[in-house]
């Protein structure tokens, strides 16, 4: 008995150390990105980097304007979210409010299976199946474009959005559903006017996490976005998001050269985007917990 407090204290310290390992890893990544990305601005104008329209690392002098890359990343993310949010949220609503236990046990594993698919497999599907279909159907110069990339990223974001939204819908107190049905509302009216608004904060968290997944994905956009570093004029223009540019050029960039530092600076911008999305998702989640606990 006398050794029990010491054992518990040791377990607590081990768990604390494991938790702080993640924080130290994140801090190390941040410091590394800043250390390798900021030296670019000693010789290159920050205004030209963030607002420049051209990305030509091999020209003389080189041009490192990432505005087309930023716009491409945001455009691909927006297309993916516009497709994935209705699919994910409505699937979650179906699983929680309509589907029976037997149907849920069959459907949910298939939805989660999308998250287990390697991104390179989804990229191959976009290249081999979706790209020729888009090219022939819409008479395009290439099927590797913004819409194709957004569609593939939507498939990858649906499991995240569905899982988080489903947890939020399950957390809505059953008494709210029963009170709405007792007042004469149909099941659809209860879902639309009572359950979904009550779970809105959790659904917002799901959307933000889906956005983080979409903007940070590399392999899919490298394979199906088209690789053109330009501002898109339509959904069917080829684009080059930030992750694709980093993955395509890092192996060719001279070590510690301007091109090398420009790619790390681009990675720093991408990291800040995803960090902001995750911080917003965490804020929404905390508000959701407070709202849920107060309603109970």
C-alpha cells in the first residue's frame, strides 16, 4: 500500500511527459520552419513574396511570388468544403436520426473506410477516371484542374466531417427531440429546427477540421490539380496549391539557397493557415462543450 502513491505519481509523470512530447514536437517544427524560411527575406522583398504574381525560381533574377499558390490552395479548399460539408453533415444526420442500428453498423464503416484510403490511391482515381471524364464531358484541354482536385479532397474530408458531426449530433439531449415530437413536429422538422441548431458548434468544428485536411493535403493536389502556378479564372483551370509546389520542387532546390528558403517560407505560410483553422476549431469545440453542459 505504501508504494501505491509513488506508483501513481510515476504514472502521472510518464503521461505528462508523453503529452508534452507533442507540444515539444510542434514547437520544434515551428522553430525549424522559421529558421529555414525567414532567411529568404534578407535578400527578397516580403511584399513581392506574398503579393507577387509569378513563381519562377529558375529565372534570373528568380521570382518567388506565392499569391497564385495561396489563391489556388484556398480555391481548392473552398470547392472541397462546398462538396464535403453537405455530404458529411447529411450523412451524420442520417446515421444519428434516421438509420437503424443494423443500417448504421453497415454504413458507418464504409464512410470511415474513405479515411483509410491512401491519398495516392485517391490521386490515381482522379487521374485515371475523373480527369478523362471531365475532359471529354466538358471539352476541356485537361482534366487535371481545380475542380478535380477539390472533388478528390472532398472525398478525403467527408469522413472527418461526418465523424465529428455525428458525435455532436449524438450529444444533443434526447429530451429536446422528445419535446419537439410531443409538440407535433415531424422527425424532419425536429432534425432541421432542433437537433441541427443545437449541434451547430460541433458541426462548425467538423467543418474547420475538414478545411484543415483539405488545405494541407499534398499528394492529391500534386497529382490532379494540374501544376500551373497561376490564378484560376474558372473551376476547370489547372492550379498549383502550396503543398504541391513544396513537394514538387524541394528535391531540386539547392540546399540553403533562395529557392530552398522560399519553399520553407511557403511551408510556413501553409503551417500558419492550418494552425489558424485548428485554433478556430478548438475554440468552437470549447464553446460547444460549454453549451452542451449548460443545456444538460
